[in-house]
């Protein structure tokens, strides 16, 4: 059965609403910060300080947190660490308070980003701005074969499109309905469990993967369970303002060290599914459609590069149809994008399949131009 993989990046969300662009989200993020928190970020970013990329801001603080936590583990749990702290009269409990404070700051910043994103995905706006993309999704869902949608975005754009146009019973995101939850007015939580969800619903041929999590996904710190709630429940319960009281944290990947973070659940499952389609011969995708992706995530680039390498193999190659849809208004922008693709996917000057100017595999008229792929 033919298999198509669709990878969607921030460019798809920007096509819906320019407020989703990284500089715009970051500006709104910094505008909401207190002066002492701006100073906190500025201190840790040092010479790299900027207000254009909130992920760089969070990553810089994460580095401070990781270093401090690593040091704390030494002085609090090892024989020589205990001797060290006693020799210098160090208050280990006081240090732990600092670690907890920095961790809470990271959570607060993460929550503020999700809060900025929430509410900007509306069906009417989707129909107005992304009608071409929606038509293509419908077309693809009616074709024979399997289709895996992988989104790198926190927003619920792809999920909303599938719910409204494909129907909840016709695709899966590897969650199953659990019990009612008091904090969201006894509405249901949906627990992440790929095996259980397939047991209940069967293996559906249309699947959605949130590679970096979403604004409605959380982890409960009491038992480690991963779950999501409906958008309506998220808003009615004002959940972002009650995270610490409920002992839950957003289940998303942001900041630095993405390649390491995707090894944690649920991201490891989604990422492994992506890798299977790129690496495992029995599960390789026949078609790869990339929409609005900046090619800045190393772990994603490595997997795509491997799939292209398999298509170039001298013996027993596995051909692939690849299409990359983005937006570029000028020749300079197009050439810059082509250069970035070739570099990140390791397509050297003599490599077969290298992307070139006016390459028919590249569409630069935005997300809706994906309709050109309809046969």
C-alpha cells in the first residue's frame, strides 16, 4: 500500500495568521515580561541576546538550569560532594530552591508562549486563508494508501483541519478517551498510549503526529501520565493559569537540545514513526511532502537525508517523490532557501537529486500552492 508523509512546519501556520511567525510570537512574548525577567534572559543570553527567537531565550536559561542541577546532584548525592559542601559550609537546601525557581521560570515562559498561540486557529479563518491546502488534504485522504501527517507546530491547526474535514473516526493521534477530570468541569482527558489506542480504534490509515507536542497536551507530575484535553476544555478551565496547582506541565519540545528532548515520551514515539518512514525499508514512504518547514531541526534533517540517500542507492534503490512547498517572493530568497536545503540534507554539488534553480520539486507560492500536486 503506498505511503505518503506530510511534514508541516511554522510556514503553514503563518499562512493562516502572520501572528504565528516566530518574530511576532517572540515580540509579544517579550512585551509581556516583567523587567526583572527580561534582565534574567538578557544575562544568560549574553552576547547572543536578541528578541527575535523565544526558543533561543528559553534555551539559554535551560543551559543555566542544566548546569546548576548537574552541580546540585554532585554535592547532594555523592560522598565527595557531601564533603565538598561541608568543607565550604554550603547550604544544599538553599541551592535547591534556586534550581526550582529557574525550572518554574522555564515553565512560566513556556506557558506564556502557548497562551499567545491559543485562540488563533479558527475554522472560518482556515476556510478563508487555507482553502487550497484543505482541498489537497481532502484529496489525499480519499486516495488509496496510508498518509501520515507530522506537524512541528504547537497550535492545533492540522488537528482542526482533520477533525473538520476528515472526521474524528477517520484518523488517529494515538490517544484514547480516559476518565473525567474535575479541573475541566468533569470533561474527559485523552491519554497517550499508542498500543491501547490501536486496540480500541484499530490501525487507521490516516494518522496525525505532533512531533513537538501541542498546546492541549500535558504531563502529570504525580504519575507521569501524558494526556490531552479538548480545546474547549482548555479555554473554559483557564488551565494555563493553574498548572502549578494541578502539578502538570505542558508536554512540548522547545528551547535547546531538541535532539535530546525528542527521545522522551511522547515525542520519541512520534519521531520514531517519522524515522521508520525514512529509514526502515519495509515501512518507507513513497512520497514526502514538506510544507513551511525551515530545515533548522537537525534530527528531522538527518532522517530526510537518509531517505533521499536510500533513493540514490546504486543497488536496490527506493525511489521517492518529494515536493517542498514554501513561500519566497524574490529570487534571492528562493536561492537562499535552496542553498539551505542542499546544505542541511547533505546534497553536495555532485550529488544526484540536488535541488537547483527552477526545480519542479519546489513550489514557492505558499501553502495553498500544494494543489498543484493534485493529479
